[in-house]
């Protein structure tokens, strides 16, 4: 029988996880949140139990999701570390906080590191989870099901987490920058901002759907490009400006920074 699921931190990601759990029929949810207005919101909208005590979550729940910011993780672990017993399963969604760091601060070895991304807020996220190789527990399928409600899920070794952070964690900002540039181009060519944004966003959505259907990026590019046509003219500028190299350099910089931040934890 599944025990109560607790979430420490009642922010936006916690809210979407609660919605996901509700879609699975999970009702025994307990959230700790320091802000009274946020506790009231969660209780009113979801009918769940809330508290301002993190230790109460630990004592009451079998699965504990740490939905706090990386900079707040040390303080939370200092508070609850002595109370987390070995039968508890702890799930961290804080970017850059490693399994070894969490293991050094908690008595349990049942620790799962999760990296969701911002589109999870609209349940179109990309989530990657990592855990110790020897970790085998009945709670793992439950955790997987919860995060599958907010998008797609991959299980990867932790050694890939910095690359994951660069691609899917930072990726939404990179795509948003491209959409912003496309929109600005439309405005400069005389379109209204809302029309330019609609054109850029829907084009991105449609292209992503083609990719999801199994078409490769190169196949789509070739399908759209006619010799001597408008698309070919635009692509030549991208090639001249070394667009691919720029993107790859940006992703590498994000990975390097993720590695640096991970050394702190």
C-alpha cells in the first residue's frame, strides 16, 4: 500500500506535481510551505493538507519530494536530515544538487534525483531521473508515474545530468530567444507584434509535432528548402554566421556552468 506523499516547498512545480498526482487518483498529499498565502492557495485549490513544518512532512510521509530552490537546499537538509529514516524515499528536483551530496546529508539511501524543465508547468515537460544502481524499491514506479504526468520521462545515469541540464533545463530559454528573434524580425518587416509572435510560436509548435511524429530535423529542412528559394537564402545566412557552432557553444557553456555548480554541492 502506498503511503502519504509529501512535498517540501509549495511553489509552481509543486502545484503542477499535485495536479499530476490528482490525475492518478493520489489523494493523500501533504505539503509544507512557509508562506501562509501559498498554503491557503494549495489547500483551497486542491483540498490537500498543508503545514509550515518540514519535519512534520518527514514524519508523516513515506515519499518526500524536495521541491525547493538549490540555494535553499542546505538549510532544508540541515533541518530535516536527522529525521529522515532509512525507509523513507527522498526525491530532489533541485538543479545541480547531486546524489552524493544528498546521501551525505540523509540517513536513507533511497534517493532519487530528478531534473524537470519549465514546460512541465503546462505538463509538456522533459524530465530525467537518476538514482543509485543498487536502489530497487516499490516507490520507484510511483515516482516515475508522478513525473510522467507532467511530460516525457527518461531514466539516465547521473553522469549525464549536466548535459541534460544544458539541453532540456536551459533549452526552453534558448528556444525562447530564437522565437523572440523571429518575432522581432516580423515586427521589423511591418507585422503587428501579436501577429509576428503567433506566426513564430505556431511554426515552432507545428515543427515540433513533425519531429515528434518521427521526421528528422534534416528531413524537415530539406522538405521546406527549394533550390534558390527564400528558405535557402535564409539558411545561407545561418551557415555564414556559423549558427550551429553558436548553438553548440551555448549548450557547452551551460553544461560547463552546471558542472561548476555541481561541485559546490
